[in-house]
C-alpha cells in the first residue's frame, strides 16, 4: 500500500517532535510519495532535509542522498540516529572495513539492521562499483542536495555534479528530488535540465529570513568596526568571512588577543586541521570561525548568532548563501558586512586573471555590480534582496521590515530623477546593446574608438552627464539595477536593458531617490587604506543601531517571546545538561536539542513526560532517551 501524507505527519510528530509541516513541506513530501521528480528551493533553515528524509523512509527501499560535503553527511547522520533512524554515510573518511560493513547492511536485506538512509558524495556515487552495487538494491528516493552545484552559472559549480544525470538511466523508476537554498530562475531551469529530471514540479519558498537582521557599512576601519559589532555578541557562535587566507589567519589571531575565542579555516590547511577546527566549532559553544568561502556550505549548526563579512563576497547569491548560515533555529541573528572599493578591485582582478571564459566573466562582473548596488540601496534591504531573487510581493506587503540598517537608521539620499533619466536615455539612444562602460563613455562625452565607430558621439545623449564622474554614473547604474529599473543581460554580453518599471521614470511620471555613495566620496577626498582609516561618525552610527536593536521588534515565525536572560540559572542548567549528554553520545549539543527547544522548556517548565513531549523538537525517541534528565533539571531549578 502506498504511503500517505497522514503517515508522513505521524512520523513528523512522533520522531521529529513537531506538530505540523511548515510552508510547502507537505506538498513536496506528497509529490515524492507519488513518485514524481521535483526541484525544491528553500532557504537555509527552512527544513529541506525533512522533505526528503520522511518520504525516503516511508517509501519502500533505501533513501539515497547525494551531498558534496563530508561535514554535512556526518551531521545529518548523527541527527537521524538521535531520532531513532538507521542512517549511514559513504565517503573518504571511512576505512575499507567500515565501507564493506555498510554494503553488507545494504545487501543483507535484514529488517532488524536495515539501513533507511544513505548519504554519499557525488564522486563516490559515480564510481562504477558503487553504481553497480546500488542497482542491486531497491531505492525509495534519490535526493540531490546543494543542487545549485550542477549549474555552471551558479555560485558554487562542481564538476562531479554534471555527471549526475546518469542516475536517470540507472534508476528510471526512482523519484529524484533536487534541493538548494539559492538559485535564480536560470539556475533552477539548468538544475532540472542537467539532472535530467522528468517533468519536475518546482517548489519555490520565500527567500525571506525575517529573523536575520542585515547590517551593511562602508569599510572605514574594519577591525574597529568589527570589534564594535562583536560587543553585542559576547559568548555567541558566529562566522567571519575574509577574502584571503592570510587575512583569515591574522584576523583569528587578533580576535583571540582581544578575548574572543576564534579559529581560522581555509583550504590551505591540511585536512586534519580543518576537521579539528570544524569539529570544535560544531561542538563547543561561543566559538567564532574565521574563514574563506571554503567553510560553511552544509554546516547544520543552528545556533550561529551572526555571520560577518570583512570583505565583499562575489555576488548576492554567495552573500545570501553565507548569511543564511545564521539563525537556522529561527531565533534572532545578524548578518553584518563592511565593504569598500578596494574589495571590488581585488575581486575584479581575481576574475580577470582566472581561466574562465569571457561569457562567464561577464556574468560574474554583473553579479558583483548587483551586490555593490545592493550595498548602496536607500530603501529597505530586505525588500531589495527579495526583488533581486524575483520574489515580488503585493504593494500592501512591501512595507519596510524594521530589521535592517536602512530601516533602523535611514541613510542620506538625493533626488536622482534627472540623472536616472539621463542614464536611461543613454541606454535607449545606444540601442540597449552596450554595457555600462560604453554607456558611461557616451554620457561623459568621451570620444573612444568604439564611440566613434558607432557614431554615438553624434547622439543627443553624448556629453549629457559630463559634469559628473565615472564613479558617480557607476553608482547610479548599480542602484538602478538593484531597484529593478535596469538589468544587465548576460546573454548579450552584459548589455544594459530597460525594464517595464523604468518607463514611468523615463517619462517623468515618478521621482527617484538614490543613496549617496559615501565610499566613492571618501575615496575621492582622500586616498586611504580600507583597514586603517577612521571616522567618528561611523562610531556614532554603530551606537545608534545598537540602541535601536533593543527597541525594534524582530519579525519571527513561531518564536516564543522572552529571552534566556530572564531565567539565567535554569537556562545555564539546561545547557549544561545538554552539553553533558552531547559528550556522552559523541555529537554536537544542538543534535540533542536546539536552543529554541531549550528555550521553550525554560518558559513552559513541563513537569511530566507528556508535557515535555508537547514541546517542539521533542519526539518519542528523544523523550525516552533524555526526558527524565531534563525534567529533573527543570524540577531542581523550580
């Protein structure tokens, strides 16, 4: 008999300890149970793993999960075993005998020791021996996690993912599910095409993470700014991203000297060092990981309270993916970033020196420009971020979020209507066929070979903006792109093109306010190092934001009001109990219970096992294993 969504809900309640599915989880599970392929786009912390774990367990056979990350496999398997499921992973960390034992379990078919879920790395899965063994086993479902890795236009392309279309040939009757947290429309379609999914259904969840507060500042004195920010995150876990390995190591050493426990992580360290540092970050509380982008994807640690960027990422997609590692438990978290023109110079140089083809480089340049434009927006950052990912909302729902630096401390703006009209006119007059550099040359009246070749020096727009600098016009272009008035067409070599939204602006029917480009202004006034300059007004801005943090409510979904600081003895006792159990079981503390579960225990103070079972995150297996211990802690503190 085919499994039903009612059975899926029962597993959710009994094993996972949650009363109901969130968002589109139920619809995704129903699709998988029916044996159909699908593409799932869901933000980090949105509950993607439940979408494939439950139908994979309910359908007959073994659920196979393809993951590119060893840390994620180990984390997920530990969590599943704590829930009472029989799960394993297959990767390079296992000895020959351990791998042989996993295959023995797979092939024995004994129900008492039957594996329900197997995680495997793509390079291992594609080995002929592995494929041949798996074809002898009935698979219930194939989940391809971090599916954006298959897209050459995505932000984390991986060669091995291109060969995963072979799964359609070897397992034609097995439903496949591709999952990712970050993918625009083009990447979604490429995922479905390259994985050879059969008429997949697309489930696109909201990109909004309302519990994350976005804070962005021009880079003046980066270390001083970071130190000010960290004062509000004492004894909390966080991630700090830097562009270079050298900066990672120097920053980690400096933080330790300042009293913040920090570990460095980058691809230059040997595998044992990386593994040790990652394990400490997962298991210990209050540790800060300073890393390059080599760290983070697939990290399942739910209590990361902040993600900081000391350098500009490569794109909005990368930024969103990296900041999404904060607040996976739905409790308040912060995404903080400083940026400067030097970041753009370094990233542009790295791109120019790469071996990538010119079309890829054009796409990456347009993404970098879009990110810089987002840094400079003068309206709510959250709305601008959602707009970038094509998540339009009804006008009544487009109110400012009240939980970003723009809403908390609105920046200085200027009436850019006339300049925007000049720029849009320049784009139209040149035929919407040229990139930003050429359009700006026309506007400032620069007679280049290209301008003369196309006779653009004879256009009415030629020299129309000669009173302003190239940097000024680049800032206008970036902000027009991020606000949706222009877009850079990667298919046409980065040509600027107008959107429908730009028509009323061009006709003068609406006004446009843009943000002053403080970074450009400062660089023109005095040449300074990004990391050494200082500015008193920035300190004042930090103080204002810190004060507003206390006064502004954070929009949360399903988070109980009240904080641990209201019950410090009980909170500390619950955390000590969790840490002790984690050490006994050899797992990170959050695998025992999330902070949000402990918080609910603290606020509701259950007295019986049945009352404890009613708390989110407490299922039958964990109740049996740990229920009496936590009830004892609560009783001792009451």
